[in-house]
C-alpha cells in the first residue's frame, strides 16, 4: 500500500501566539510537529507494519506530505525519525497566509499525483483548530471520507473500516480505496523516535517543491482578517481560604452574582 | 431583503437550542431559511421541532442517503441547494459534523469559510476568539457565499415561537458523496446532564479529584450543570475522554465555569477561559488557575463541594 500522512508544523502550544498583519506570527515562536499529527504518523506506521512493513523491500511506503516554510523540514524530519519512508514539502512564498482552502488545494494535488491508497491526517492543528482540511481534501479529490476515527482497520486488498467518534455519537463506517482518514487523539500512543530512527531520518529524502513544481497556482485566502486584538488579561478576583466555611462562601458568591 | 441559510441542528429527533442561535445570528443578515436534512418520511416531524427563533422558511430535504453516507451526502445536498437558491450566507453549528459539512460545502461552492465564530454581524463579519481565547479576531469571507460555523452557546438565542412556512426540496447527491458508508450509528450516551458545549454551567474535575468524581457530579447536578474534566483526569482514565475541556478537547464558554482540583495548565485554560464567570477550588494556593478566577476557594474540594452542594440545596428550599 502507498500511504500518505499529512502533517503541519505549528507553534509550540506552550508558546505565546501573536497576530501580525492579520496572520499568525510564525517566525518568532518555537515550532513543532502538530501534536495531533503524531497520532496520524503512528497509525500509518502501524497499518504498514501490520501488513508487511515499510522497511526496504517491504510491502508498503509511508510518505509524509506537508506545506510550510523551509523551517517545516524540522517537523517533517520528526515524522521521518518515527519511521516514515520519505517526504514531500511544498514551500512557496506565495503560500504565506494561505487559508484552509488553499492548503487543501495544494495537498490534494500532491496526493493525487502520488497515487496513494490512503491518506491519514490528524483531526486538527493546534494553532488554527478548524478541523476542516481532511474533509476538504476528500471533497476535492472525490475520495471517501473516513474522519474522526478512534479505530482503523485496513484490508490491503482495498478497503478500510473505521469507528468514528464525535459529540454526535459513534458510527461504524467503511469505504474502498482511495480514502482520506483522520484519526483522533487516543487512537494510539505515538512512538518516540529512537536514536537509530533519528540517524536514519537524516539520510531520508525530503523532496521540497514550489507551487510551479506541484502544478497548482497559489490561491489567496478567501477570508480577510479586519482586525485582531489581544483580549485584556482576566484579573484575579476574590480568593478565600477554606477554614470550614469555604463552601458557604462559594454559595454566597454565586447567589450575589445571581448564578443560582 | 436577502436570504440566509442555516443548517438546522438536531439532537436525536429534536431541534437544538443551537438552531435558534444560528437563526438569531442569521436574521441580522437577512430572512432566514432553515434547511432540514431528514430521512425519507421524517422531514415533517423534524421540521415541526424547528419552532423557535426568527425563521421565515423551512426547506425540508429528504433522503436516506444522509444517514447512509453521513457528512459527504449532507454537504452535497446543501451545496446543491446553495447553488440553486443563492443565499447571501450560510450558518452552520460549529461541532465536528457541522465543521466538516461546512468544509465540503466551501469546496463545492468555491466559497470562503470561517469556523468557530462566536458572533456574526449584519454585514457578515464574524468574531472569533483564537489562541485559546487570548485574541479576538474580526474577519469576513471575501469570495463566494460566506460559509460560517457558529459555536454553540455563543449567540444569545431569540427563543420566540415561530411557525415558518415549510417547503420541500429535492435531495441532489452525487456519486462522489456516496463513497463512505455508515453501517451503524449509536447516539451518545446521555447521563441526564446537559451537553458540555451547550451548558450554561460547567463543573470540571482534575487531578485533585484523585479519580473520585462523586463530589464534582453531585455539585454539578445541584446546579443543573454539565461535567467536564481536565486532560490529567481523562488521561488517567477517571472520566471519559469526551468530557475533556482544553486545547485538545472541548472548548466551552458557559455563564459559570467551576474548576475543581485543576491547576490550570495552558492546555486547560485554552478550553475555558472565555467563560463569563470562573470559580476555582484547589488545595494548592499557587495553582495558576487562581490568576483568572473571579472567585477562588483555597481548600479541599471534598470539603468545599459538599458544603456548597448542601448550601445551594437549602437555598432552593
């Protein structure tokens, strides 16, 4: 099987994030592989390992696909050190400030040219938190959408079934190749890259392409930010120490605020 | 006056309060048409529950494909209706299903999309709270039909009764939207408590519960609140993952948020710091969550909560 995993480099979730000219300032923060994409990489590797492996001469390949600045090679390299075979990174100055629609258009072209059987994504990035890119890729390619999976079973003969878990309940779903899968946190425990994996990743190929090489024209964002303002920090209010009547003090506060 | 679509939101066979919230926001832009996607023969009954909020028309679309093919079929039918009726904007509830429908509709109609809006103005400008609620952003779709998903519990709903005119439309669903098949569906297990993201009050427990959520649940039930949990608590297996509040869980914005035994890592704050009033109960006086609490009690939640539960019970008489 040819498996692709879409990953994104995001600001470290502990870092303070700022907007500059209507887009997230990505230059001045620590950047990491999106936490939620690690589950996607792990799931891709487990699927490959369960069906003949992805070592040299194995039955499967796992390719990491990403879009981002030069610096995104760090996040891609992390996915490679976990065990993916190779990577494609689309980098183009025209993509700065790209929205989810533009991102999904670029990823879709790379995916469709790669001839993959399945594409695996995280459910969302920890920076934009939209959860829309997997559905957009599925719609653009006309591939089956199997998203918010808490369990994935693959039949290498050409079909996938998943358990979809959302606030609306639990669905059992299935589809034939090719399909776009997104996996929720908790589907697995992502492995830590081993020393051997980190060394091997240094020799793996990251094919870096610009938009012309991918063969799509850059599309500007279809929504515009008018303004972005930091919200005033919340000030600490009343603080009492419980010396036997803390619960009653809490009830008095709630009553005073008309919350009960 | 222009026409605005909302995708009516249902829980089981009843329209949710979110439907009225969507209608309230959409009515600022134009006359509201609520689109009801239903299984064959189920449209009239579902439409009858869409009875609150400023809704001018209800458009019922029936097809068994919605249940059989899920998000993709729903999005295809909605996108085709949008192409046919050219609404000036489309508002959809911001949960997993709603965001995915919106994503596909944006692609299919060549339109811009904004997710997780907490407010929408008459000219279609959406307000979003990003980076864990630390930044307010105003933005506007600049291409195609604005597709905007609105977070439940953000817009104050006009809950006045409505008796909108009901019209039927044909479900137009292409083969590309019938590739992933739903073989079985189970609704979420309801414990009689309100849905986390829709609740007016949320009481959450963390590491300080030591795995015992009884005091948290009793206090929540006395308040008619939903129960949430920190990542530490869900990772430890003390509470279901579906109740996790935080950056990688649910984002809530209730009138009152009570955090019990939660220190307040940034991951947790990101999911709750836009709550109107925040109360913190924690043994540790240094817990960072006290910094954003309107009211904090330094004390053991196993002493404070039962006393507060009894106090509220007594006040109710």
